[in-house]
């Protein structure tokens, strides 16, 4: 029998992992996502736990900002959330929203998808956890929605087959609030 050295086996496994990851890697067009499709790639458990912890930190940051005195989703609220994420070194969650589709942004979007589904699975055990998770994920989505450029937003909605009629500011001022 012929045995190879551990180094060559490790090198070969790394090569195969890289090949497999490159084959399975999805292309994420937008920083916005409805998370319809679950990720199907292979990932190390340690990485998955790390991503879930980061996502949990993001959602807890949203919760802290929501408890503050600023009006939810106002400019001040968004700035405060941005500062909170920067303080915790969670800038990767800003890269998700970048209009540039380079490898770094794609990795951030992939990480976003993985962390969402990991936390979604972890927070589905009780009704209270589910509500907390959905509330703060919704706030994160709305934050991203407000930060998105109009052209990217229009493209995202079109690709999601969401038909809408754009309303001008003049039309909204004419409507009466009840």
C-alpha cells in the first residue's frame, strides 16, 4: 500500500473544498433579501456559530436603538444604529448594502444569508423568541430598505415580481389621513 504524507492529504482536501465552494457559491444581486431560499453550501460549524453570534449582536443593537428616545426609522435612528454597529465592529453588515458586486460584498451577502437562517433556526423554539426575531429582522430589513438607492430598490422589487405604482410626493400630500 502507498501512503501519502499528511501534508499532501491536507493540501488536497483544501483544494477540493475550494473547488466545491466555488461550484456551489451563489450570486447575490442585492443587499435586500426576503430569504426565500435557504443556503445549501457546506460551512464549518465554528463559522456558522460565529455568523449567528454576529447577527444576534446586530439584532440586539437594533433592540437597544429602538429603546432609545429617537423616532424609529428616522434619520437620527438610522445614524444611531450605524454608530452602534460600527462600535461593535459589525461593519460587514454595511457591505451587504453596497451597490458594488465584488467578492468582498458577495462574501458579506453570503454571510448575511447564513447568519439569518442560523439564527432563524435557533430562535424558532418558542413563540416569544420567534416574535423577537421576526420583529428585529423586520427592522433590519426596513433599515436596509431605507438605505437602498431608488434604482437598486426598483430593480429588487421588479426581480421579486412585485408590481407597484410609484407615488409622487404631490400625490401623497393630497391624500387625507384618517
